[in-house]
């Protein structure tokens, strides 16, 4: 298999995917904008060849790089970045070079939130009421039907960037007065609840080979907008209602041979599972590592084995709850880094500084820790994030 990995140097865990592709027998070819000498050794050892472009946003330059690799190595079997930012470019290259995978004619169903709703309806899973109306009048009609609060977010894109909760007419006025004219927004009803994810791997025949669920009790939108610290849990079991909703959504989208990351609300009011968003990539915020720690699996290896050889190990069962707790530089905490390590030394599995581009949502630094007890994992979160005063 000739596999082109686009942006193999960023984010950092891309090197783990490249390493295991090579271990499975693939010829791994990299395209990126970092000088070859600046690549980490693990990535260099994983790549058969690397092509540096001046700008990864320059489609013509990327096109020439793929053409070079095609001429030298023959037909390209896969082109992938595993990164939401490059979803459209990935699909365009696959379309232009007739490479297996998601093509350009389908990519907007994954990028455009308003189009996602059609697939949620097809799946039979409840979804959030929304409006694509861009005028003040259409907003008022939507508010008359759903009431405040409401959520506004860009129709294209992922994550919590430019996502806001509006509580009253004054905040609605401010949004319309300041919103970027070149960004299309949608409005959604606000759901009071927690986020449960359905994450995993689906093979080329459309069969779910591995799945796991994460629990977010915070609103990531609020974390970003208030510059707060983040926490979440990787669960060692998937609730039947999340499993059922996730599988129905995957079937509606007819996705094959990919990572999936599906976000669902569980309503505090009535316990309903409500579809929020679909991302066909690995979950972010260290969640791939959380999966490994919770299930004693190497999800990077399993993905590569599925891609290259259409096979995986397992089945794997959850053994631990894995927690993530970040810290922000502007906050003052009761317990020092040394206190945390001394108190929970045997349970902490990872600590690192966060890349600046991710720090608004993920924190400036973060800890991962695991325990068979969810109560103990919650206790560690509280200890790490306890603030002075």
C-alpha cells in the first residue's frame, strides 16, 4: 500500500500513526511544510520519503507533490491527514487522483452542520432544533418557537470556535452587530445536558471494529469562551443507548474505513440522547491516548492494521476510567505539580505541556490518570483543578 500522510508532523501524535503504518507494511510518504531536518526521529524513520511544500494551503503545490509521488511509486492507495482542518483538501486530492475514501462530493455533509441534520433525521436519532436563517427576523421566529437560551455557531467547521450561548435579546443584538459578515452561522436550541461521545474504528465493509465512549460534564463552548480549564473521562463501558445511536448514525452516513468521533447530548431534563455532531477523524484532546489507557490497547496500531491489512486484534474490554484534567496559566491552584505527583503518583499516566494552538480549549498543561473507580478519577480532577480562594 502506498499511503500519503498529509501533515505528518502536526499534531504530534501523527508520528504514531505513520510508525504503525510502516510496521504494517505500507510505504508511507509524507507531505508537510516543516523542513525535513526538523522532523522528529520517529517520524523520519517511519517515512519512505518526505516532500516539503512552502504552503499546505496551496492546493496546486500539494497537487504537484502527489503527482511526484505517483510518478515515483505508482498508484497512491490512500491520502489522509486524520485532521478536521484538512478534510476538504484530503477529499479534493482523493477525487482528483481517484484515491479510495471520502470524496469531495460528500465532504460538505461532514463539514456543514446544517447538512448533518439530514443524516441525523435519516438515522432516526433525535437532533437539536436549528435554523439557518441569517436575518434578525428569522432569528426572532426561531426564538419564538424554541425560546432562550440558544446557541449560535459557524455552519462550517468543527470545535467550539466562534460558538456562543445567547441568553436574551441584548446578547442577540450584540451578536448581530459584531458577527463576521463572511461566516455563515446556524442557530440551535440550547440543550441542558452532558456530552457523551461514540468513538472508534469502522472497517471498509462498514462494520464497527472498536468503540469507546467519553463523558464531558462541562460545556466545551464555555471552556473556550471563558478561558477555563477542561476535564473529561474515558469510560470503560458504553451505555446501550449511546451504542445504538452511534451505530445508527454511522449507517446513515455510510462511512467506511475510518476513525469516527460522534458527539451526543444526554438531556438532563428527560434523559434523551440527542445527536450533536459527527467528525470522521480520531477524537482530539488526548482522547486517543485515553482509549489506550482505558482499554490496554494501542489504537494507533489497530487503525494501521485495519487500513493496511483490513484486520484488527481484540475484542478489547475496558479496564479503567481515564481522566483528563488541564490547567491554565492565569489560574492559581492550591496544589503544586509536585503535590499532584506525590499524591497520585501510581495513577498518573501522562503529563505534558499543550501546544499553543490547542491551549484555549485543552489548557496550557494537562494530566491523564486512570483508576478502576470513576469516583477516584473524579477525586483526582478536583484535586488538580482546586483553585485558591
